[in-house]
C-alpha cells in the first residue's frame, strides 16, 4: 500500500513538472502533441501568453531543485517517509497555487477543472489498486 502511494505521488509530481515544462515555449500547434503524449494536463486547453510562460518557468525553476532534493533524500532511504511526503505535497500545493495566480480568471476556471480531473484520476487509480 505504501509503495502504491509513493508511486502515485511520483506520477502526480512528474505530471505537474512535465505539464509546466511542456508549457514553456510550446506553440499552439505543438500543445496538441504534448497532450497526446500524456503531459500538459494542468495547463490543457489554456493558451498562455509569452509573459505567462516566462512566469510559469520562473515558478517551476524555483520548485524543481527543492523537489529533486527531496526525491534524492527519499531514494537514499528507500522511499519517502511521511514527513518527506508531506513536504513534497506542500511544495506541489504551493507551486500549483503560484501557477494559478499567474492565470486570468477564465484560465483559472480551466486550470481548476484540470486539477480536479487529475485528482479524480489519481483517486480512481488509488482505489482501483487497493
């Protein structure tokens, strides 16, 4: 059960990281390919301005090193303990909130929908795997 939770956390973190990374510098045409590849879920159906892309990149650059450090320390001991997992979730929550703040009100509606869908998918996988 613990392994499943760790795996789900890793999937969620990778999805968020890849969605933000994919949003950087993606053209409108390339975004469809990004979504088909499994990334970009949080920013799906959201057309970002160049300024927003730059702001999101700055936010991502701020959190990636912290997340990588937590992952490395967790791997060193065979997986994250509850405290490390809580820190990872806290960073993820902060990053998501900062990204949401960059978006317009209309974009936030889509973003919130995407976040809810991602959580629902994670819950479904978690419940289906129990």
